């Protein structure tokens, strides 16, 4: 057996072993489409490596065997790219996917029919395979809504693939008389064996990191409204508190605590399903009233908490009035009823070096109590932090 055959057989066996491990990951999360694309990529590369062992040490392997083998490797790279796009929740155009799979093979077949030199055909395949490898790296490094650490490993592996493919192409350009397949491809096989391990472990790590993040997000999210729950709020509070102690938060942080007025009356009159619909509607309007970076929380029952970084009490009051107006302006339409809803809102401010955020929430709760005592449907700022109790009455 030639040295190239040993390398290919080892690569094939390692791929099969990792494939079996990865299959358990796919079966544990069958609804994740990106895992099925990656599984197709691993199967393609494993079968491609197996067929590569049938290539002669020198000369042409024949059009049929070459097309099938190159198709499997191209399939592996393209499915890796499409899986990465799905992982980051980016759409895939099926026409583009089909073109990326079919056009390289069509080009190789045309070159073969035109009796273009074998090494030129290999050069074309090497350069064509470089494209999806580079696209995969691009999909990982481009800005995304969530930043994970495990994709970095996959990006490094596909960077190595791209470099190895380009290096093979350069070797073919500089010396088109290389006598054997081994002389052309053996350096890239060494890279492939290392990079394939990084890719497989990287895929498993990405799937695990995404699953762990989803579980954590589920544990920190209120299922009715989609807002953060108390557990999620505590994480945000801890993060902001650490930033304040480290001096990273130079400006004030405000807390807004809102309560749906007479919510028990709504439940008693219309039923709990309508009450839930009112909570969902208020939560949606709350999300529309706050900025990116603010933390909106269903604090409990009909009560909502908003953490407003880089916001003093005056700016928080503007946000609170915008929220109160959004709620009162449009009744909640549900189950054939138009239900008027109002909010009472308390505001407190945590100055640099001042009260902890937990203490600030207590202050906001005190201001909320004042708003309720003074007639509801209004915004009050914590009197302890203000020269006078700032209150804005509702408009008629």
C-alpha cells in the first residue's frame, strides 16, 4: 500500500469514528436543521476519503470515479457552509446550493472531455473547493446576533483547508509534470487529518454550546411574555453590579417598576385567559418602548421591571411616560372585548457609588406604591432621590 493509501485509510477510519459520535448528537437534537447538513458533510467527506484510496498512485482514476469522489468532497464543503448559515439562522437559496454542487462537476467533466491535462483538472477542483471553505470562514467571522467561542475552532480548520487547497493549486501551477497523485496531494492529506479533527470536534462543541445557551435562555425567560424572568433579571443585575464596582459604568442606572392597575378586577370580570392576554399585550408594548440594551422583565404576576443602563431618573421618566401612554392609548382587544388598561409606574435611580441595584429596586417599589396610593395610572420618582416627589398625572 502506498503512503498516500495509508494516509487516506487513516483519514477515512477517523472520519467514520467521528461520524458515529456525531450521529448521536444529531439524533439528540433532530429538529436542528444545521446538524443534518453537517451530518451530510461528514458522510460526504468520509465516503470521499474511502473512494480516494481507489485512485491509482499515478495517472487518471477515470471520469466516473473522479466525478463521484470530487462530488462527495464538494458536497462535504458545501454542506458545511450551508450548515453554518443555518446555525446562525441565515437563509439558504436552494438554487445557489445546487449551483455550488453541480457547476464544479460540470466544469471538470468538460475539461475531461476536452482532454485537458490531468493536473489542470486537479487544479480546477482544488480552486473550486477553496471557495466553499472560504465562505464557511466568512460566515463564522461575520457579525452575528450571538457570539460563540466554539465556531472559532471550525473557522481555523477551514482556513487550514483553504490554505492546503491553494497550496496544492500553486504546486500544480509551478510544476505540472508532478508524476503521482501522492506527490501532489500528500501534504494536503496531513492538513486534512488535523483539520478534520478540529471540524468534527468543533461541530459537536457548536451544537453543545448552542443547546446549553438555549437551555439557559429558556430558564431565564418567562414563557408567557418572552421577557426575562426573575432568574434572567438576576443575571443582568449581577452583570451591571460588577460593571459598576469595576468602574466600567460611569453613568447612572435607573430602574422602572410597573404594575397593571386593577388587574384582579380584569381576571375576575373576564377570566384568567383574558388576563394572560392583557399581560402579553402590555409586555409587547413594554418591549416597544425600551431601547436595545435595556432589560425588560416580568417581575411577577402583573408586575414588570425594566433596567435602564446609562439612564438618569429624568430620562427614565420619559421612557415610563412613553410606556404608560402606549398602554392607555389603545385598549387590549381579546376574546371579543376591548379592555382599557392603565399602568402605575415607579422609578428609582442608582448613582455611581450609591445604592446597590437591589436597593434601587426597593426604592422603585416604594415609588410604585406612591403612584398607586395617589390614584394609579401615573409615574412617580422615588421621593428619597428627589427634592420633591415628581409625579405626572394622566391626560384625559
